[in-house]
C-alpha cells in the first residue's frame, strides 16, 4: 500500500478532498516554520529550553510519564501475565521529565522514558499561538509527546488525528481497520491509554506464532517523518509509532468529524459485548442483520418509506434527539 504525500495543502482541500477518502496521508514540511520545529532541528537541549520557556514559569507542573529500566528495548508492551504492562506510570514535574530525557541520551542502554498525550493549553500556553495548526479550527487543542527510542505497538484512536514531528524522527506503521483480525490484538479492557494494541512485534514478527500477520503485512504502509512533517491518520486506522532518535518530540491533534462528536462509539461496542456476544450463534446472526439494517444502513435509510416527521429515533440527528435517545437508554438500563 502506498501513502499519499502532499507538499502544498490548505484547509479547504483537507476537509473537502482528503478527509472523505478515509486514508492516511503525509504533509511534508507542513509545520517547518514553527519555532518549536526550528528548535528541534537545532538541538535537543535548545528544544527542551524552548518548552521550559513556554511553560510560563510553571516548571513544577506535574506530567505523566511511562518508565521502564534498561532492557525493555524501548518497546511498550504487556507484561507476561497480560494483566498489566512492562512499564510503570509515574507523575513527575515537567522540568524533571525533560532533564531525564536529555540525560538518557548519554546512557547505553537507556531506560524507556515516554511522555504521551499531554495537553498543552495550561502546561505550555504559548505553544499553540506560536505554532499554529492551519488545517484545523482554533478549538482543537494540541497535545505534546516526548520520548527516546520508543516503540508504541499498533493501536487505533476513535478520533481523527494529525500528528506533527517536532524533534527527531518517527516511523509510522499503519494498517486499515479491516486488518483487526490479523493483528492479534491484546485484551480490550487492559490498555495503556484506552485502546488495545497489537501483540505482534512490528520490527521482528514471529509468523509461526502469529501466522495471520502475514496478511496484515500485505496491507501495511510504513512512512518516516522528519521535523516539520505531519501525518493524517483517520479514526480506527491502526498505527504503530517508533522514535528513531535518542530524543523525539511530537505534537498531535484529535478531533471527531461527526456533528455529535461527544458520543462514544467505543462504548457502544463494549455494550454490544455485554448484551450480544454471549447469545446463541443464530441469535447473534439475527442481531447482526438488525445492526446492518438500522445502524450501518447498508441498504440505505431503513425508514426512507416514511416521512421525516415519522422516523422517530431514526430522524436526522440533532442535539434534542440525542438527549431523547440518551434518556430512553438510561431508562432501559435502569440508570436514573
């Protein structure tokens, strides 16, 4: 699979042409003019100093980091019992996180240190204004990720995503959503950040242990990003992310394109596990027909033979109808 790349991109083209394709793509040099990217290209110490200066003096602000001693080879993964992970989650001052990452550059082997998905609005109030994402609206907030030579196993997000490499280099390995059965996904309720991840080492897959992964490899795309490059990853696309330098930084933006973006499809999936997955096979198949008809609407709108005013919960979704459906669900589940 080949990933599309663009050198010139604007907001109109992004929303009208690229997003509807539902395929990842790369925007080379999109953010090269960012001060953060320029500092990242110069040196890791200059990059870290810029972040500290952007923190408005709140150097004691606490952030979450993942930590594992040397020996994890940077790979963030489950523990042997599959009921936890091979790293610990710690809370440390932001300045300490930066100092420890800089120190780890000189250690061999180095520990796994990873700061992921950290909102910048309060921690780094200058960052958003000095480093604007021109493709998105002002309401979508940036998040900062820092680490060394770390490898995050393939996982998905329920939101659309633009990720910008701001220091070091990162390699992205992507799979379409329909490869879920070939990725040997871990437990869906034991996750580092909300979504499950693939068990297969992407750099050295064991095809005897994971034979279906051979089919996933036929459908994957691998791309490397330099500072200033950005990648668009649509929701539910699997992606593994590898830091290729001893110091790496990334800024990302998550958003939902749906009009009612505060609803969570993943919660519906888990509710389906609760209510449907244990039913007899014939009944599960019957419910699949109902879902295909009413939810996925594979044959078109299921009530197109009725006027809009008579379609009830299948009318055009509005905030008012959303609340009616919520109240109905709460009543069915006995939630007051």
